[in-house]
C-alpha cells in the first residue's frame, strides 16, 4: 500500500479503496474526504494514512450531494472521468486549461509526490487499461484518448523532469505500462523537435501507448521461459505488431495512421526489420521515431536480466548505429533533445559535485548546464535554491561520471 501524508489530504477527494491507520480501517472505500476527517486525524496525531487506491476529485454537484455518512450515491451522481480528473493531493492540474505546477526533487521519488506522482498516475492508468486488453474485454476508446490528452498536457511542462524519471528506472511495477509511457514521452519530445503537427503528435503518443499491447495476447510461456527462445517461438513473438495493429484499428477504431506506426515499429531503416522488411523513406516517420524511442527506453530500462545502461551509455549505442536500424535524421533529432548527457541525467563532476542536467548544447554536448544537488563539500542543496554550474563557462570542471537514479538516491539518504 502507498502512504499519503495527512497534510496533503483535501476535502472533496475520494479513494476507491479503504483508508487505513496501521491495520485499522479509518474510512471505507468510496467515502468522501471531509474536513472533519482531516481534523480527526490531526487530533489523533496521525501523520499518514495507507491505501491501495488513487484519489479522485468529485465534480462539484457530487460533493454537494453526499449521504450523511460521507458515502456517494452513485445512482444519482457520477465521478469525473478518471483518466483526466484522477487528481491527487500532490499535484495541481487542470487539463482543460493552462494551470499545471510540477516540482521535482529526490524527495518526490522517495515520498511519491509532485511530478513523480503524475508520472506514476499515468502508468497506473495505462496498466489498468492493459488489464482490460489482456482479458479480451471491450475496450474504451475514450479512456485511451483521455490518457493521450493527459500526456500532451504534461509534455508542455518541464519535460526534462520526466526524462529523469525514465533514466532512473527505480519503479519495478507495471512493466509494460511503464515502458509504453516512457516510450511515449521520448517519442513525443522527438516529434516536437522535428516540428510534426499536433495531429501527428496525437498519433505517435497513441501508437506508443499501444505498440506492444499485442504482447498481452501471446502465451505466457514465451515470457516465462528461461534461456533463448526457439525459432518457432521467435516467429510467434514477432506477431505482436500485427496483433497490436488489430487492437488499435479494429477494437479501438484508431485511425489507420496510428495502426501503421504500430505495425512498423520493428522495421529498420536498412530493411532488415519485421514484419514486412520495409526500408528507408517507405517507413512512416512516426514509426521511425517510435523505433528510436523504444530502443533507448529498452537500453536504460531493460527487460528480464539484461544490464541497464545510464543515459550517456545508451546515447553512445544510438550514435554508433550509422543508419542500420535508425533514420540518421531521427537519431540526430533525438540527440538534439537528449544531448550526450540527456536532460534530467544525474552526473558527478570532476570537482566532486553531484547534479542534474538542466540544459544541453548541440554545439558543445560535453559542456551541459547542471543544477547542484550535492556540492563539492558534500552539502545537499534543495531544488528551490537553484545553484547552477555552467560547464561552458567553468572550463576547469567536466563530467566525470553519469549516475543512475538508484546510485543518486543512495547519496542523498
């Protein structure tokens, strides 16, 4: 279960699962949080409650019409759409307007709040959607569209923070959903760098969410097998782009453009990919972007027992491709947005300082701008202190080592 700080509870929130104080149930599921509940917790000296659910904020008409015990009469009043308004006490979001505040710090990751909570929320929403896919049930296209809209919104605000979460790899749950959200973030940023239209941006995010959905319809033994797959098993595994295409186009009525992105995401620039061995400019540009994004994500957050690479090492792999798997133009655009040391990366400098990459330079990729997290005297600095080192100006200092998020959090404990 997740812990939720009492100080972050707000009236009008509702949790789909019970709230606990230790092993004691404090409130049953679907009970509206009211000020009296918050006051009671404070009087009792309770600092946090436990729950498995994601909080939702009720529409105003629902808040005004709860039963005396705080339970919602769902026969007369409905919750706001969960994928768009699954609001929580850690973030300030209005997906219909322009209000969006995000703050990232190591404590966000440790305590599950701020921008990191938004990231986890989207992964959990997609994981729930994938559960429906795996069971072969009727799929809700509007739920998918709301998640895509959610992604478009968060991409407008501090994308480097989300790149930092991707590079961290510290979340082990919801593997497929996490990989799909990560790939969507990277693909969307690349599409924006290439100045693709909003219409195409919507398509590429949708395609990124669904590109591996077909894996959910394959036999479990393919994923549970220890050791290499047989030739026949490899052939079976390689059917997943077509299954994903059918899920998108036939079951969700997505545009054929989305289907093409999904179908082509394992094709290679030199024609050696699958399923149709397409090559060069016959490939959809969004599919080419998705291929690069998915490859980078797989390198920093690998499946099974493969070793993960830090962002710098993963970028070296992409840059060494030389037009085999990737369109060089796409690979260059990806490098433009990520840098040799990607935005959000945690690095250690030659003077002992630990910091986060906040700005990269195309013409000087080894001289990024860094926000100090731990200075050369081993003193931690908070996010709002905003102490920076610009390696373009500080010629005597250089990046000595790229750290993964687990190593970084270990230095801050």
